C-alpha cells in the first residue's frame, strides 16, 4: 500500500527555463509531480501555466525559436523529456493533453479516438473497437455516442467534444494527462462530469 505522505514521483521539473525567442517565460521552475495524484497549477493570467504544461509533451517544439533549458525528468525510467534524443511523438503517447477549447479532428467520433492507436501501428479492428470503447467509457461519454460512432465529431455538443478529446487522450494509455483549463467553456454540469472523471482517473 502506498503511504499517504510519501507518494511516488512521476515527473520533476529541474531548473526549468523556457524562452519564446528572446522572451523568458519560465524562470527556474523546480516542481515535483506525483504518480496517481492530481496536481493543480494556480496563478494569475500570463504567469506561465500553459507554457509549463506544454513543455511536458514538447508542444513548443512545433514552433521555431522556442528554447528549453534545464530538465523535466520522467519516472520510473528517469528520461529527460527535453533531451534532443527523446522523440516528441513518443513523449506525446506517454503524456496526453487536453486543451482549453475542444479540438476534435475533422473525422468521425470513432476515428478521433482511433487516431493515436493507428499512429502506433494498430490496425486490427477488434483491438481498435475494444480500446475505443474502453477510452469512451473512461471519458464518461460511451452511452451518448455508442450508436453514432461514425458521425462527425463536430456534430457533438461542446461538453461532449471535450469528453471525446479526453477519450482520445486516454486511448493510448498515457502515464500523465495534462489538462489546460479543460472546463472553462463548459456549463456547470459538464464541468462537474469532467472533474469527477479526473478524480476517478
Ligand atoms: N506563442 C507565444 N509567443 C510568445 N509569447 C508567448 C506565447 N505564448 C505565451 N506567451 C507569453 O508567455 C507568458 C506566459 O503565458 P501562458 O500562456 O503560459 O500563461 P498562463 O499562465 O497560461 O495564462 P492564462 O491564465 O491567461 O491562460 C505570457 O507573458 C505570454 O504572453
Ligand atoms: Mg493558460
């Protein structure tokens, strides 16, 4: 049994700096992230919360001029996520992200959730069906979509789209999930469902 006061370390930022070109957005962050816990970031607008989150799955690599210093260690393998030898695609399989605005792909509900699995090379229909159902159940949206899996994801409501994006993030069995204000555009009931889900996960 895990002792309450001594949780397992899942990740740790060590002297992390981040630059958008010349602008230094993160300054000397040292912060532990514990396994099977919810870690919340609170701070004023513009203080760097999103910048910090995006560092974990190397989203900043998509734009030229962005630069990291320091390390983000990921456990149990003690990988430095920021190391140039670490493949960002592999990192994004292990660390999923859900954004403020739901951003489903212009594809069917089914193919949205299948996407990461297909990138991994999984094309067996039975395996995909199973994993997709599991992820949609995990995101508490299965009952609402099970009879319309081939519908376009864009036909879903905002709250449903956000839960679909959570299912998409869950499908590859990530070890860490990053949520950047995922409920700020949702009503209180949809917000409650997502908060409950985060605690269950
Ligand atoms: N793509 C970008 N290029 C240049 N500067 C950026 C970029 N994105 C964010 N910044 C700047 O980096 C700093 C941190 O922004 P960030 O979005 O991380 O803040 P935040 O804490 O998430 O704020 P909010 O609560 O408003 O979402 C801000 O000064 C912001 O203007
Ligand atoms: Mg933000």
